[in-house]
């Protein structure tokens, strides 16, 4: 009898030890303890811990790229690059053909309007200008006799030879207080190479073509650096011309050639 009581007591102790292990194991894994369920054969079983259901990851939508606005063919800027390229091809200097109508490109447009018989201005590109330039097949034919023509509005010089525009180049006429007079003269003196101005120290003139006998004489000439040929009036009465264009004009312009200065520069 005492042996039987001893067996029962041992079973109870063993049951307590097993239950304690299960509690420790459950608490170590962070899973709540589960009460053991006796099976039909008298053996205590512990149901498996339930597997936690993972939460659904939020769906991240890719950012929507903005749709670029289509270029408007009814806007003059749409044709800017083509206009610059065509003007350059036809001999109208625009500077960098980059699709930006800069002050230099506006000088070319101003010259284009004049040679097309349109109102002369330095305004920006219009649709009418764009269509006119792009559809052109050749440089217009001059309506004036051979000679050199200085347009102060555009700050452009035209050299007409053989009833054709030989050159169209940037120039810079007299600044305020030193205005180049609107007048027509004839070449009466040519001075090749460089010489120093008789009025301004260290001011050099290159390949000078004198056409007005004012005191001092007024000439077309190159400057020490092309950066002095501004897109606006900046000289002391003479007409500054880009080099090497002035050298070529010098060689091709005989004494007696007509030189006409006209127009008025307006800041815009």
C-alpha cells in the first residue's frame, strides 16, 4: 500500500515538473501558456501554439511622372531653333543657334525684316517671322545699288556687291553723345592694318575705311578685340566692324564706294 502511494506521489511530482517546463518554454518564446488537454489514453498532450498571421504589407504605388506638355506649333518659340539655323545658313549672323532668341538673334531678325521689305524692328520672333524664314529658299535680292549700308536700328552692316548681299555683319555705331551721323558718303581713304586713333590714346583701329570727311574723319574699322563690337551703339562716332570681316570688306571696297548710314537705335 505504501508502495502504491509512493508511485502515485512520484507521478504527481513528474506531472508538475513537465508542466513547469512547458510554462518556462512558453514564457521564453513569448507565447501565452496553454492548458494541457488529456488524451483518451490518459496521456497529457499540449496543443501546438498557433502560428501568428503576418500582417499584410501596404502596397506602395510608384510615383506618377508628370506628362510633359506638348510643344505648341502655334507658338513662335516652337520654331526658334529652325529659324536660327536657317538665318545662319542664309548669311544672317545669329550667334549660337541654340533655340534661344538672344539679342544677337534679334539683330539677325531685324536684318531679315528689312531685306524682306517688312517694318524694321528689333523685337523678338513672331509666327509670321518664323514662317517667312523657314519657307525661304534663298537670300533676298537687294533693291539698292552696290555699296555698304549701315543700319543703326539693327546694328547691322550690309555689303552689296554685284547686286547681291555679299556680307551681313554685326557692327556698333556711335554711343550717346558720339552718334554716327545719318548720311551718305563715299570712300575717300583706306588705311590698312592697325593705327592709333588721333583722339584717344591706346585706341587702335584696324583696316580703316574712311567715308565721311568730318573732323575727325568717320570710318568703318575693326577693333582690337571683337568684344568691343556690342549689340548696341558703343563707339566714338566711327562704325566698329567685326574682324576678320572688316579685312575682307577692306580688300573688296575700292575708293569711291558709297557708304550710307541710316536708322535710329531704340533700346528695347
